[in-house]
């Protein structure tokens, strides 16, 4: 067995003990992030046991806690290839629902995600909800109109598809415009 020596007190301990100590420290740090919800989160992690009286390895417990902490911190999750956003109150309610279902043997968080779907909002690849995207687009068009950039609301320095540019400027071929002043 691999023995390590503490540089301070010179006591010997095994490598596995160091790994367990490190995992326990990480688990305590994660528990602190949840605050008053920690007991509920811990109960939720227990639903990943194979049976009601089974156990979960410390390594798996820490991994599951990291995944839930990410959901708790960001409020975003992916379900069936689409991204969604929710808030902490809904996450707490969903955790409570899963725990009250008294089920065991979960392999992933899909059951929790399915429950979260009721109050979740779909988000774009950029992480914006549909309402936020619509507000951004309206704001962009308003700013462009205020600058007097025409009816389309396209700014001069904005990247647009060539076909749209040609239609806007009334030209037939971009090749014809090479070397000429832009209209």
C-alpha cells in the first residue's frame, strides 16, 4: 500500500485516506452552497441508491452534488436536446416532489428535469429566453431606426447575408460592385 507522510506532523497515512478526505472536504463545500436546502438535496441524492437501504459511494455522491450545484447556481438545464431555465423555488419544489415519490435507483437527473419542465422557460444557444430575445431584437431595430438607417433596421457595420444586402441595395451581383463605390 502507498503510504504518504504529512510534511507537518510526519504521520503516515494511505493514499486512499487522502482521497476520502479530499472528497469529504469538497462535499462539505458543496453542502454549504445549498444552505437551508441541503437536507432536501441530500435526500434527493439518496434516490440514486439501488435500493431503499442501499448506499452510494462517496465519489458518486460528490459527482451528483456537483451536477445539482450547477443547476442550483445557474438555473439552467438541458432536457431532450433543448436548454431550459428555471428558478430556485421551482428547483426546490421539484426536489421535494422527487423525494416524496419515494423512488430509488435513478441513473440520471431526467426525472427531476421532467418535473422542472412545468415551470421552465426554453432558452436559446446564447442562454436567452424567447422573451429576452424578442426584447433584444426590438431594441436593436429601434436603435437602428433612430439612427436613420432605412426601413430594414440593418446597421452599417452589422453582418448580413449577401442576398439580403443585394436586395436592400437593389443590385444584381456582388461581383459588379467590386472596385465601385458602395451605394
